[in-house]
């Protein structure tokens, strides 16, 4: 088995106009081992996960054979309805089985994300390592504070039901324009189409030209979404003439000194989004920042300060009182509260913290609860 696993080190990916030789990186045994470990994170107590981790080498070889022979067939997803995020939006979440589906998804994304990040617009921040919410917030604050002239007006918009309405054919075309590795594209197609067809019969529920939707919950979906909007990001930056632009998943914010230019940018974006068979929501807004703060990512951006959205303040204060009433701090409450503290630390909310949080919770103690749980997880990993 050791001889089978020994392979020459693969050359790095060459970023030409159309990138090739990606599948060999996906099926690389080291990539597959790391993908299994990534997929198992926070699931190590499950028996099905433990079984795979007990023989990572053997399962990595089995995964490699499955990919080489193209016999990987996604199982039907378990669907769950949740209230997601601060605003408690109702979402239908797809949960794939751990083996082999989640392992394949992680192996695919470990390579695909390099393509996405290489050609990403600098201020595309959704689900991007090192950027995310904090990256978008930092950029917006910098623009507002240092360039008040060109942040006088704000355009805020988002795409209507971005994930459920994403057209498979349009996504496939974008992938083919950027990637020429046919085996990698076939794997991507199988993941994309898995939400629209029954796995047992391989019969599509809809003609592929009409098939839509990438499921929330799959590890691949945020990366497909970011890739899908990349060309629109660059076109907006190059052709609309607006001063500053940022996108977080399907939410876009543009700044400029001209209200007219922002309205023209809106028309341009609507046309580009329509070309991909999606639509911009009707609740777009163009407003003066000095008269109304920008409500984005859970923060309210004012010309001279950044505060927390009122609904989030209420949730933080309620969580603090819930922890204070409990006999002990559960790991779930500890994680939630420490996460909420991130909003306070990254905004001008010291007065709120002193009045509604500090009297009720000991943040140092909550971090200790989380650290203890992390040590248990690490010990379980070492034993495996």
C-alpha cells in the first residue's frame, strides 16, 4: 500500500487563460487525505466518520479509484428547514452524506478555490478566506472615512433568491470559459446537477437548459456562487465608473459622488444579472450616506462611526441574560456569545457592552469553555 501511495510531487497550477490539469490535483492522494480530515471536522463523534478516520489511507485510495473511474454518484440529500443568521431567514438546507459525498466536495473545493481566488475581484468578500464579513467592513469604513466625497451616495442591492435560481447551464458555461480540464468539468457538472436529478435513475427532473438551483448547505455552493459573479464584479468595476464597490455573496454595495452614475450602474447590473437568467430584487436603494446610515452585514455605517444593527443588539442582550440565568455555560451559548462579542469589538458599541453585556457574562470564562471543548476534539483527533 505504501508503494501505491508514493507519487511524484505535482507541478503547481498554471494560470493561463483557460486552466488545465486540475483533476490530477483533485485525485492526488495527499489532497484526498486532507479533504477527508477537513470533512470530518466537528463530526468526529459520529460512527460513520470514525470508521473512515480509522483507515484514512484506505479510504483515500478508494476515493481516488472512485474519481478516476468516475463512479462517484451523489446520494439524495437530506433536506432541513432552518432559521438562518441574525435575521432568522427561513432556508432549506441540503445535507449530503459524509462518505463519500462530503469528502469529494472538500477534495474538489481544495483545488477549485485556488481558481476562484486567483481571478477574484479584490472586494468580493463572501466566504473568502481572510476577507469575509470583516474584509468587507474594513473596506467600507476605509472608503467612508478617507474618501467622503466619493462615498456621498450609496447604492445597495441584491440578487433575488440567488442560490435557488442559479442557472446550471449559465454556471457550466462560465466554468468552461475558465477551465479546459474535461474530467474536472465533468466532476463539477455532477455536483451541480446532483440537486436536480434523482440519483438512482440518472434521469433529470428538468431539461438541463432549464435546471436551476445550487443547494445551500453544500461546501461547494459558496465557491460556485463566488465564481458565478466574478465576471460581473470586474465589469462593474471597469465599466460603470463608480468609485467603490463591494460584494458579499449576492449583496452589492456601490459608492459614488454622483447619484446619476449609481442609477446607471444599477441598470448595468440589472442587465448583466438578467443575462445570467437571474433578477435583481426590487428593494434596491440609492441614498445619501450622511442622512441615512448603510445597513449592511449586521452593522450600520455612519460617516464618523460604525454601530450594530438594533435587532442584533437585542439578540446580544437576550443571550447575555440567558447565560446569566443558567446554572452553567453550555458550549453552544459560549460560542454564540463570543461570536456576538465580535460585533461589539469591531464597532463603536462600548457603552452598549458596559450596560447590557459585561454585568451578565464573563467573556474570559466563556472562552475557557470553548478552549476545553477544543482540547477534547484535538485529543479525539490524536487518538484516531
